[in-house]
């Protein structure tokens, strides 16, 4: 089963949730990502940036679901935390590379293999999107279908 992932910038949860059925393309500035569990990835990225454990972040309600079809399945929209948005927006290229390397190692322990160039590009583009969100006073969201 393929997963479509699009990170995007929206002014608020209501606006972000409104796109759950069709995705953000054409409505909000967005970034297409690969085929991975984005909800798990944002927790792992935030953990690497902040030093908080995966369990602590999940207990804190991260990532925060904005639109969830529940048991029926279907697309979801969730919000990246302000801490992750801020960490991405403020990260220098060397820090993004370090986070990417650590994430690749984490995923390898679970048997997943990611191309370092793809991860570097993804985190660089995601950092740019986070800067856009921060500059507008908006939030960073993810749509998965």
C-alpha cells in the first residue's frame, strides 16, 4: 500500500482540516514527501532535535490530529508541534544533516533503509517550509492518504 504525504502551511487547524478529502495541492504551499509513516517521523525528528523521548512526545499528544477519519480509514491531517516547526525553521544545514543521519540510523534499527540524499533534501525543503510557516505566523501540517 502506498502512502501519499504532503507537508503544508496553513493559518489554523480549521483551514488545515478542510482539505482532508482532497489534499493541500493548489490551496496551500506544500511539499510532497516519500512513502513512510510521517506521523512517526515527525515524532522521531522532534525527539532528535529536542532530546525528548518518543514515549514522552506521544504522551504529550504529538502529533496532534486535526482531521482523522477514525476506523473508516482515509486521509488524515495532523499538525507538527510548534517546537518541531521552530527547530526546523532555525536549523542550519549542518544541523539538518546531523538530524537526517540520526534518523536514518533510527530507521535502520527498525529494518527500514532511507537514501541519505533523499533525507537531506526532504529535511532541507521541510525546513524551508517551516520558515515560511513561522514567517507568516502559521503552522506546519501534514496530509497523508
